[in-house]
C-alpha cells in the first residue's frame, strides 16, 4: 500500500473539477471570490504547488470555515505532505458536513489505507461505492479490501457488479484469488484460460503460486513465454517460486539467479533466494544473499532477522554483532530479542545479552532455552546464585531439557561439588543419551575416580558425537593407558596433538 495519496488520482480529480468549473463559467455570472480562490487552489494543487494552493484555500476558510470543498482540498494538500492524521480529520469533517460527498468518503478511505486502518477504509469505500457505483476505481479497491479481510464472496459480488465490457484488467487477479480462496478452482482456471495478455498471465501465475497450484502457474508462464516478448525479471522470479513449490529446487534456483541477473537490486528476489538456500541448509549462500539485501536497506527488520540467523548457522555470528544491536533497538518482538541475545552470548557480550533475555522471558516465561542462555550469562558475570535459579527455571519449564541438567552440573563443578555435578551429568545422559558435553564430563569424572572402563565407554561415545574434541581424545589416551592398551592410547594421543586449539564449545 502506498504511503501517500496517489498524485495521479488527485490530478485526474482536479482536472474533472476544473472542467466543470469552466463549463459553469460560460453560462453564469462572474465568479465570487471564494469560487475564484478554490479554482486557483485546484490549479496550483494540480501543479503540486502545495504552498500556493494552501494559501488560496485559507482565503476561503478564513471567512467560511465549514466550506466542504475547501476542506476537501486542504485535506488533499495534507495528504500530499504526508500529514495523514490532519488529512484524516479534514476529510472526516467533509463527510460530516456533506454525507453524500463521494470524494470525501473516497479520500477518507484512501487516508485510512495509508494509516493501515483497513476496516475503516473498507467502510468509507463502501459508502463511496453506494454514491458512485459506476466508479471502477472505487469498486476494484473495495473488492481488494474485502479480499484482504477474508470476505471473498463480497469481493466477487462487488466485481460482478461491473459490466463485462468495462471490467478492468487489474481486477482479474483479485477475482481469481477470491475464487481459489472459496474453493472454486475450476472457475478460477476457466477465468485464467480466457486471458491472452502476457502481463496479466504473469500476474495470474503469481496468484496460482500463492494458492499452492504450481502446475497451473507453470502453464500460464509457458503461455506468456510463447508471446515472443522478452520476459521481465519477475517472470523468472514467479517461475522459480512455482518450480520450488513443485519440488524442483535446482530449477527454482536457476530461475532465481536469472531474475537477480536482470534485477540485482530487488530486495524481494534476494530474500526469497536466501530462503531457498536456507531450506537447503546452504547457510553461507543464504547469508551472502542477505548481505546484499542489507546493503539495499539497513533498517529493515525483515532483512535483519534472517541475516542474523543465517550468519549464526554459517558460523559468522561475529560478523553481525552490529546488526544484532540494530535488531534489538528496532524490535520488541520476543523472537527478535532472543535472536539478538544469542549473538551477544556467542560473542561473550553478556552485559548486553542478559537484559535482552530478561526482557524476552517476561514475554515468554516458559522457554527453557532462554533460561539456560540467561543462566550462562549470569554465570559469566559471576552471578552464580542467579545462574542456579535460571537453570532451575529451565527445568521447571521442561523437566527433560538435558542442557539445563548439564549447566547445573557445570555450575556445581565450579563450586567443587563433583559428586552432585556428576548426578546431573548422568541425568542429562538419561534424558539424551547423545548429549556429548555431558558424556565428556562424565568421562573426566570417571577418570578422576579410577573408573577407567566407564571412562573409556562414555568418552568413545562422546568421540563419535564430537570427533574434533581434543579434551575427549586426551581423556581416551589416559583411559587406554590406565587399562594397559598402549597402542590405543598412542592413537588417541596423536589425535590430541594433531587437533587444533580447544574450541568455544569445549570450554564449557
């Protein structure tokens, strides 16, 4: 929806008013000062000379503050200035003074649309349609509003009131979408078959994709391509979406790339391509697409959110710390708070992560992941009592959350309570037999207490789950050495020595 009253409609409306005034002038007495000032305001508004137009309007309103035509024109000026609350008030006054003012209802409806007040806009367009039923723009917009509100039958009824000879092309996708929403698929397909215009076929193909009918979409795209005209970028974009919906991800990606080659600065194309890469778990490529989208719009939450997520999946959280701060500043949605906090935790910015997680948990108090994240943040800040409570809250939210049991064990280990810590590690493994961190901790505990067979068994399992963990390899070398198996001890010691430095995941 446009953020301003369409200028082209204002111009056409003013031209009609001007022609009417000129016709009256040929057969009437000389114009009065108010009429002359309003005529001048219309001319100036048509030229987008807003200051001059407003001055002319105030010449009338200063002596006649309830002049509906002057108030209407002033509302149009405010709309062009994007001062929509003021425009709304002016148009409301117009329809109070003249309930049969079709222009007043129409412009009030347009203003409500710019303010995203859809039910109010629908009400005004309904009144405008009753006053000027022949106005195609009013009917088509009203049908679109009905459709957006899920009133599909009302939308079709409104469009059916237009004589077939005057049915506007832009109304066809609306009608077809409503037919599909009502389950009238055969009627929708017949309507699409009547279309021979490539541009309209493309629009209808998009409707079919949205309705999850990729086969019908591809048929229309094939027909559009047969026209011989060079397909626009959106042709490849819609074809990509249809192929994706049909399960042909490689064909979809090929067409997304064609669309981007023709229109590389399309935010929509970049976001949708990134989504496909993400579903294919090609997170580095998804991150690259989202970086390109971010360069086009640094302030969009719908770009920041997936950008940060894909960076995390691609192991590049360090690269999106500034974007995480942007997201936290721009959005109070729980998921965005959690996403930003996770980046800060990953990059040991606990002072920033903790307040975000506290805020998140006020909104979503039963998320065990967030409680564990908060507890880890508290732990790093040396707030051990708070960390303990956070981990316990995680278990209250989900008694079978192995990570919470593990973190309590870690905290107890820090306090020198190895026996109690081990019970939590064992419980974590009972909940999740493949919980590698707990298996590693148990292996070390069994080594310390001389239970070398048990140490070997749990560390071997941990190795299969986390084959690059140096601490596990070192523990296995010790276990096999104590068990007298020097050959295996040597193998694991060599793996320990060849492995890289201890990673962040091993430190806790």
